[in-house]
C-alpha cells in the first residue's frame, strides 16, 4: 500500500523529493501518514478535498483486495514563522 501511495503522490506533486509516507500497523489495520511540501498541499487536497478523497479510495480498494484495512492521513507540517 505504501508503494502505491508514494507512486501516486510522486506523480502528483511538484516536489516529489519531499514526499514522505510512514506506515504504522495496529489491531485496526494500517495507518499511512503522508507529509508533502507545503507548496504541494493544495495539489494533494484538491478542490473541496476531491483529490485526497480519490487517493484514499484507491488505496482502500487495493487494501480490500488484499483483505486489509487502511487509513490515509495527510499531516500538515507547519513551519515556524521567521522572526525579525
């Protein structure tokens, strides 16, 4: 699942070198945390969240084919503001 998600994101964003996907497993299934460059957040989310919803659905379908449960969370990496 992680490889599929990384593939989709790397082809969607303008800064593929900043794409970071971490995987956590627990009793409920797999959690995939996604971090992207702040400039690419809008591309990943899309208008009214349509792109991230579509990405989540694709990953969930693949997980269902493998008899797994998966969640995709987009982590907003807030950069500290520069102080004068």
